[in-house]
């Protein structure tokens, strides 16, 4: 037998190392038998893809053609049509040529169909922007281990819009808000980690809920409060937020098990009644809630359960200026100057609509809470509020 050439030996060695490095260092969760594609999979960068930050409406379908995720452009155009978790029935129904689109789409449903890319014409009549014509590009997402189709990426390339200029101007404004949230989330830990009032607030939540086991971390942001409360890893925490960018950071960095982490609209909360002994909200943004949402929070607590809230005490411009001053005193400002400038502009823009402490407490009392205490943090950035559900 002839000896293998040196270059072939080297190539085989590299491939063997790559194959070995691909093996997980520890047991991985068992894959769902139905080939389900999950939004929050740690092994997939799908939701981080550039298509989710573009002007092109895009959505992701599971194997059974349920909507898993949509980008801001899709939400901006179709709004109530095509919500996450739904089948495409509702979305098809809003299209002008829905019968033909639905019939063609159903050709790609089921295991017997060979995976392939598809192209189709979609027409939608918007009350605001007029007739909108798209080219629908649908391509499969494969399970790398089995080759099975586990989902679909659907891109709607824009061909024509009656009120094109108005549409793109308003879409750009929407995208700016999305970018502000991304910058805010990315800088959140770097900025607040050195703020005394912020850390005092974490300790306040931790101390108040030390006897509680089942806790809802409401508006959990990047998980700093959840980590503080569960420092002994003896609690079951449900972390909830309304912004995917914060939850992505939370999930990427967390090592210990906190329990459930979920994304919900703060104005359409879905919480099980009598589920939590305590609820902690680190930095409450009152404008994100309505009366019904506050009642849902109240009902999710057991009788006598405790709600702890950090309520920004100052107007947003003064609040941000105090943060900048404290970081300067601690010689952290120069180090964080670039990040801080982006953070502050995003922070101010996203927190313009706030309510006073009195209006917040009025909302809480109307929902049925009893006010136990209200104190300011050391530098007066926050009000530390403890509320209790009446027995």
C-alpha cells in the first residue's frame, strides 16, 4: 500500500481535529423529535442575522408553518397580522391575492416535499400606504445533523408602494427606535455596574425577597437583578421583559439556571394567578403599563405577596446627568465615554414618557396593593417602594 502524501495527512489531521472540536464538551439538551426550530436556541445565530435589522420584511416559520419570529419591518407593515406563535392563516387573510399565495405556500408543507427555495408575488393593501407589492422569497432552514427541513426563512422584497416616500421615512423612524434599544441594552451593564444607587436597589430587592422562593423578575433587562436575588441559587425566578435585545443579552451571559425567561408585551401580560410569592421590578417604566397589566401583576401574586419596585425619582435628563457625574467622580467616565454617549442619547429617548411617584402609587392602590414603604436610594436616583397584596 502506498503511503499517503504529506499534504493529505495534514489535511486529514485538520479535519479530524475539527470533527473532534465539534463535539460538545458536556451533554446537550435532547433535540425535539418533531424537528422544532426554537427562537431562543443557544446553538443558532438565526435571530442575530442581519436580515432582522433591515428594511426588508422578514419572518421565520417553524416546520409546521407557525411564525417563530418577525423583524421590525414586517411588524411595521402587517402589525396585528402574523403574530408570533400563529399559523399563517391570519396573514394570508390580509393579502389581496391570498388564495393564490396560500395555495402555492401549501405545496411546501409536509415531509414528502423536497426542500427548495420558492418565489411568489404578494399584494397587500395598506390603509395608510396604499397598494404594496412584494416578491416573497421562501428558503428552507436545515437541521445540520439530519438534513431535515426544520423551518423556513421568508423574505418579502419590496417592489412597489403607492406612498413609498412616506413609508420609508416612517420605517426609518421605527428602525431608529430599534437601534436605540440595541445600544441601550448593549451598554446597560457597563454603565449601571458602577452606579451606587443601582447596586443599592439590587440589594433592596434581594433582602426583601430573601424568604420568597417563587419570584417574578418583571422588566428583568439584562438579568442583574435576577442574579442578585438568586445569589444562593435557591430560588425559582421567572424573568420577563418586553424587549428582545435585553433578553438576548441575558440568555447569552447567564450560566446558572434562573427558571423561565420570557418575552411579553407589557400591555398584554399573560401571568398565571397566585403564582408568585414576590415580584421584583428593578427600574420601573410606568408608561409601559396600563391598568389591566397592573391588575394582572396583582393577581399573579399569592395573598400577602410582595412587590418591590425601583422608581426613577428624577426627570430623565437630570437622572442621566447624575449618572455621568458619578462615573466621572469614580474615574470611569473616560473609559466609558464612547459607550456612555450612545447610552445617554438612547436612555433619554426611551424614557421620555414617565409618571410621577404619586401617579404610580395611585395606580398601585387602585389595583389593590397596600403601600408598605417608600424610601430614596443614597443619591436620590430611585424611590425604593414595597407594596403588598392584601390578604
